[in-house]
């Protein structure tokens, strides 16, 4: 049956049909929907782990125990999971293990555009890379087979435009669509300490084994149908893969292609033969010159991006980028440039993402701004506090970074008063050890846990504090306040961030505590609760001072120098603007609400 | 048919994703190869959003290129202008007559340009620019959330296609209790185009 699936949904379906039984992940754009889709299938186990390192350890444990397992994360998640990535490469797995990494060229929702093909080379692991949803479906099963055959974890690399593009998948139906039955007997523990206990003596024995495994995989890469020659015009031979293949195929369909479905290790002979069959080799790849460097080392003269000659190192590829590069090399006529019609336009006000109306973070940011604090930020919706008019976040590096940064800055003798802010899901991810550090090393630091009761930015995923699992079972709701207290932190307060006075009092007290302090600002994400009645501005009282506009709520807008109004369709009645107004001009709309 | 490219643009939260889903599935129902690309995550929090939908005999890239889009379907007047360079010469632009102020405009730091200023730019490319009261029609029907389907109704007429394949997809795609409302919205959208 043909259906239109996103790359993420196709990975989930392929994993299910292929017989993957255990999967673990931490949400992260563009990978999040993989586990959401997979979790809905019967007879499997799927979990949100608190972070990617734990997710990978869970998947490794399942594969050690003989299962087909999968760990899923965004590209920077693999940095967090890099430690287990390297040991599981050494030990290998008796079951099968697929590690999905979703890279984000163009940084649609990320802090960098690292190219995780480098991890395959770094950790001596094979990597497959689909270029559409059909391949996503097929390759996850190929990855499982490869994992079985070579007793190795296999990386499956996706990119944003594969994850979030919907393309046709011809999926099996009926009997064929059912995953293989689970083993009748539980798998016995494969007791083999020399293999699974990575003390130096054992690891030294394993290292040559994985180097040999890599040579065997390179030999396999020569013959697999994953790496496919599509003969065409001999003037130009394009070596490409992933989404870049689709772009190159779009703009120069008549060329000869070597389409790499296996990103690492590369098939040396196949590449050399292909190069010999064409006049000029061009390597077309998103992000790093990962293939180009290796192809050049094989003694193949090629064009690409190493010297910035055809394609850029920075930013996302598109058909236009590939077209421009191939035109520069003379394989296409120069693109016909239509006149730029935007030149005739007035300046267009930008529309960056913003904190939603009723967002519980807004009241906290108002207070932090009023107190003129330096704010060490973290990753989540609250990072949007960096946009004007709030402009309140001073750092954003990676998950869990802010608490440690604050501690270091304080110990260095920072002149200004400062706080760290971190979301609830991010706190469980990597905030906990950072807070342990603050408590242990007696940092008189204030950490604000902005607890909106969900993983919000990625689209509302459960986490250890919500009381529900990924598969919607009730579970323990782990309380960040109790965690902080268990660390010996005495000064722990919980406050409703929609109450500005109380929030300010709690933050002031935390700043003055002279010891490690935690303030938990706790209210559900505004998108997950019904709105309260909208507020209205009394035009008689409003003088247009604009104080309310400084909280950056999309529901408020200026109509003239002396009047501001509230859009009743957007207002959630959170009352933060009402509390900020110095003229008591904002009130419940009585006409509307009687 | 070689290919038809669509670009669906608007503001996060306006229902662009459902519209591009329906558009893609209708293409599939009509027997085309189809690809659709959209971006999730940060851009959904009230920011500019765009989806590419491509129909063709064989579609490779999920992204359309500047200057080649056959139909720009816009949910918001200002957002239309941001993508002006994507429309092909003599292409069609269909716009929901709604203005959502970006924060910079709300706080009085920037101005929302006039319709004339925003839409005039297109005339260098095409005269087929349709500014239609889709939101007003949806509100008349009692639910502003069907604005997207009103807009698709208008598009289906501009494309000179029959309503049936669209309605079938809509029926499969929206919750049962909203099917009748959405069908009405689609029909009213077709009526907006002469």
C-alpha cells in the first residue's frame, strides 16, 4: 500500500516491521516524532529517557540481552551519548542496535550544524543514510541486518529535510507487515567478561577486532546495493547521498551518479572505478567535506567544497545551492536570474518565534529584567526570552549548561547579580548533576527551574516530572524540589509565575540567601490548559505608556501613541500585563464574560 | 503534467500544516508523485512558517526553488511578501485577507506595510494575485479554524480542478464531527473565485 509518510514516521514503521522491540530516546528536533510514532505500535517497549546517554545505554543493554534495539536522538544528543557510543563500538552487540542521529543542517532548531557522519569514522561504526521516506523505511531494516551480521551498532543518519519531508512509501500489508514474533524463550545473558567488561586489558584485545570489523565493512560496502551507480552522461560523475542526492538529481538528472546509501566506511574500489568511468567527479554533500576528503585520499581528483570552490561549508543545501555549484563548474548553464521583486517591497518586520500568550515564563522574565540580573540560560522555549522586547537571556550553549556557567562566573567574581534558568525537562536531562555541583561546592547561586510540567519546545513530550510515560502509563512524578532538598539545599521555594509579586519576592530571597538556592516557578504550559477569560484595556485609563508592551505578549498591540489594546482571540487571561500596568487600566472584559 | 509546485506560507499556529497535508494527499489521490517538506520546532511558536508541496511525474527534491513556484498559498498578507521571489512568472498567488502583527509592530517599533506596498511587488511577476476574505467566511461559518479549508477551496477553483478528490481527502483527514463544516468551508472558498 502506498502512503505518504514523513521520514520520521517511516523510520518508526520500518523499525516496527523489522522487529525492533526496545527503543529509547530523548526528544529533540528534528528527531522527536520517531519515538512518538513507534510508541503507538503494539507489543514493543518505547521510552523517553531523561537524556540521550541514558537512552543509548538502555538500548545497548537491550541489545546485549539479545533484543533488536534502537536509540534515537538529534545530532547534538549524540554528543551527550558519545561515551556509550564509543564503548558499544568496542564491545559490539549480540542482538542488533540501530542508533538514529538526526542532523540539522541550517540549524532550524539547533545550536550548531555539526555533521555526525564524523562520529561514524570517529567511533569506527558503519553509517547508513536515507534520502527519502522509502529509504528511511528500508534502511532501518538494512541497519538491523548489518548490525546482526557484523555484531556492530549501526548509525542511521537523517537530516531535517528527510525527517520532516513527506514522501511516498510503498509499505507491505497483511502478513508481510507483521513484525517477526518475539523469541519463545528469554535470551540468556551472553556471559563474556572479556568482551563486555571494558577494563584496559579487555579493551586492548577488542581494539584490533573493531579495526578488522571496519575493514570487513569496507569490503561489504563494495558490493552492497546501498551504494548504487546510476549511469548517465560521462562528462560528469556525481558522488552524493542523503538529501543532497535528491537535489543533485533534481537539477542535473542526466549526469552519472554514485549514490552512497552507506556514508561510512566508503567503497574505495567502487569509487575509483566510478571516477575512471567519467571525465570529472563532483562530490555533492551537505555540511562537512566528509566524503570529499576521503575521495581525494583515494587519489581521485574531484570538485566539491574543500576549497570553497563549488559548494558552501556553512548552511543548508537546497536545489538552488546545488544548481549554483554545478553551474560554476560549467555543467549547467548559469541560473536564469529573475529580477528580485522584493527590492520593491517596504522593509518587512521580521517574525521570529515568540513566547506564546499566557506563557508561564513571561512573568519570571519580567522580574529578572526588573532586577537587572545576568541570566545564564539553557535549551528550551525559555531561550525565546532572548528576543526583544524581553532580551533577558545572556547565554545559551547546550542542554544543562547554564547552572555550571553561573557557578563558574560567580566563583570568578562576577560584578553583577546573576541567576541560572533551566526548564523542567532540561533539569532532568543534565541539570541535576550541575545542581549537585553547586550544592557540593557551596555555590551561593540561585537556580530557577522554570517548570511548565512538560517538554514544551519539541511539542509536549512527557518527562520524569510529569507522572506519565511515553506510552501514556501513569508513573511516579519526580519532584525537582525534593531532588534539590535531597542534595542538602535548604533554600527551595515553589512559586506561581503568573503571580508577579510572589515571584519577585521568591527570586529576591533566593538571591539574598547566601547559600545554594532553588526557586521553582511552576505553572503548566499555556498551550496545554484551557484559556482563562480574556482581559480588556480601559481606554479611559490607558495613556499608552507601553509598560505592558515590554513583557512581549503577542496579544497586546499599540493602536496609537496613547492607546494599547488586547486581542481577545489571543489573550489567555494570564493577568501578567494587568499586574504590570501602573494605571490599573487592564481588567476582565465584563461585557464579554457576563 | 511535468510538475506543479506549491508554497504554503503563514504564521505558526494558523493551520498551514493541515492545509499542506490536504494538498499533498490530494496530489497523491490524483495519481501524482508527491513530496512535502515542512519545518517543526522553534519556528512553530508564532514565527513565520512555510511548507513546500510538489506534485509531478517523479519528484526528487522536497523543496521548490526561487522563481518556480506555481501556486503561493498564503495565510497572512505580510508573510506573502516574504516569499515573493518564489512565485514563477505568471504564477498564482492566493492570499487569506488577514493581518497578524509581528511583535515588533505590536510594540510600535515597526510598521505593518500597506496592502498596496506588499502586493505591488508581485506585479513584476504575475497579475494573478487574489486577496480573498477567507477568515471572514470562516467566521461566518462559526469557526475561524476552517480558514485553511476556505483557502484550499479557492485554490481548487483557481487550479480548475474538481472538488471531489479534495473533499474525499478532507473527509479522511479531519475529525468526523467537523467534516460537514469543512465541506461547507471548501464550497464557500470555491465561491470566492469567479
